[in-house]
């Protein structure tokens, strides 16, 4: 082989884009708690169809922010490639426009914590080849979804072994002016105890007690960075293991589409550490 041909082959290998073969599906997931159904986006890795039929896969649940829906992550980022790269299933449920992913004490029709944390997980485990253990499940989200992911993981440590938040609204007490938040949390004055108790920083110790692998990040130009710094400081004070990062950027998709790559890598490492990969349908 001459030198010119060898150089050409090397350049081809370096600059040829990898072939992504993940599948994106939209499914309808019923909620018995809310007596209605919602759509969700599910991304299956290439290995799901082209690997062994008995193979099962860990799952990462990705929550959207306020005003968003189940299409946000796939419309605004290249999230599907991460499913192929890390051999995992990605699930993006619809959490309503301003649900905050809680079971509202003032609106009995808004039970999104039960829906996402219990009903969606049960549906995904029933209809897809998942590794149905906490060690093989992670949940994260952006902004309102960051709060929701940490909140759900804290309330359901038996379901999720890892959790994250990207630009998370981790303290709702700083978001009292957000449209619709009082409709699910209640009036900040009349329901002050509930607002205080729901702040993630007030429950930080429980991450350590539940042995949840935890990753948090926020842009340095984000209006929510101070509340994230407070949560980080509290976790350090309590000795709770976690990853924390601040990167250049604000409350934008440019930041979120970059940050999610680090979070999914963190979850993949957690899955590998806990033996979630390589499990078959017989296990």
C-alpha cells in the first residue's frame, strides 16, 4: 500500500461520521391516577433491534421544562445518539406544562409524580426489554424537569438508583412568579410549609441515605445558579457524594444539549458499576 492511499484511509476513518441507527417511537401511556393518557417519546438503541433478542437495557428518563412537552429533547438536541453510544433506552414522558412533577396538594387532577415515577416506569418495563431494577434506572431533567427528577428520585429511591438535574429549579421558593406554579403548589403564603418542605435543599440528606448516584450542573449565566450552588454546598456539608459542575452558558438549549451528554455518561458509568449491562431476559 502506497503512502497516499494509507493517508486517505486514515483520513476516512477519522472524519467519516458514525452511522446512528437508533429508533424513535411515540407511545401513549395511560394514567389511572389522572384518568387520561399522555404521549411519550422512547428512543431505542440500535442494539435493541440488532443485538440478541434476550438482551435487556438500562433506562434513563429525561424530563422537560416548564411549557415543554415529550418532544422537546428530541427536537432540540441529538439525544438519540446517546442511546446508541451507551446502549440504553431513553424515555421522555409528557409532564404537563406547569405540573412541576408533583402530586399537587391543591389540584387533585395534577398527579404527575405518580404518573412519571410509577405509571410510566411500569409501562416502560412492561412494553420494552428493560433491566427492571433501581440500579438500571436513572432520571434527570432540565429546569422544572430538574426539580422533578430530583424530587421523584427522593420520593422513590426504590425505583431510581441515579438522578440528575440540568439547570434545575431546585428551590421552588425562588420561582414564585413562574406562571401556574401556585396552581400546583398552592398559595406561597397559605401553603408555606409545603413550599418549604418541597425544596430539594431541605431534603438533601436523603440522597445519601438512599445511596442515589447524583449529578447536578448549571450554567454560570443562569438565573438559577445560586440555588444550585446552595444545594451543592449543602450536599458537601452533609458529606453526600455527588458530581457538581458549572459551565459557561445560560438557560438555553445550547447549554442543555451539551450538558446532557455529561449526565448520560455519568449514568452509563453508574449502570456499568452496578452490573446493569449485559443482562438477558432470563435474569
